[in-house]
C-alpha cells in the first residue's frame, strides 16, 4: 500500500474508532468534532483518489498526524470560512490534550465535497519537544 494511503488510513482510524468508546454526551454532541469526523470518514469511504503532500518539522518529523475525535481531552470549534487551493472550505480547530502533550490542529473541509483539503497541526510533546506538520490533499476520480 502506498505510503500516503497508510498515513491517511492512520489518521482516519483514530477518528473512526473514537466513537466506539463511551464518550461523555456533551463531547459526543459537538457539531464541530462531528464535522471533522464526518470529513475523514467521507474521505476514506468515498472512493476518491488523492495525493498527499506532507511536510513536518521538529518533534513531528517522522510521526503521524492524528485526529482524535470527540472525547475527554478534545475540544473542537468552527473557526472560519476560507478558501484553500482555490476551493471554498470551512476551517475547524481540534485541540487535544493528553498529559503533557498538546495537539492543536486546523482542518480545512471542502464546502462542496465535504472532504478534508488541508490539515495544519502544531504539537507540544512536553520537555521542549515541539513540532509542526502540514498535510495537503489533492483529489481526483
């Protein structure tokens, strides 16, 4: 399996599996978290082919970006509407905290197709270890 498919699958598995665990009702009802989860599910199940461009720096080099789904330690919000790569998108923020680690992620979701177009993640892994990762998705049929 090509590396970009493995990365995307890794990102999606976390988002898809999160709803299987028991979650507090307030976290599970977050419309922004649901929109993020729905976008990655659609990406995986749509049959669309995509190319993934990935760049990472610092502590994110060699690590996979993660989307955590709703649950303890994760909050999501709808940030703004903004075009990316010439396509209208809704930008969501997902903030995940787990002990000393913090992942602050922006996800651009296409307004027309509902799939993720871009993801920017800043990570603070504690003990001065910080990093950034950018994922750009280009789709074709």
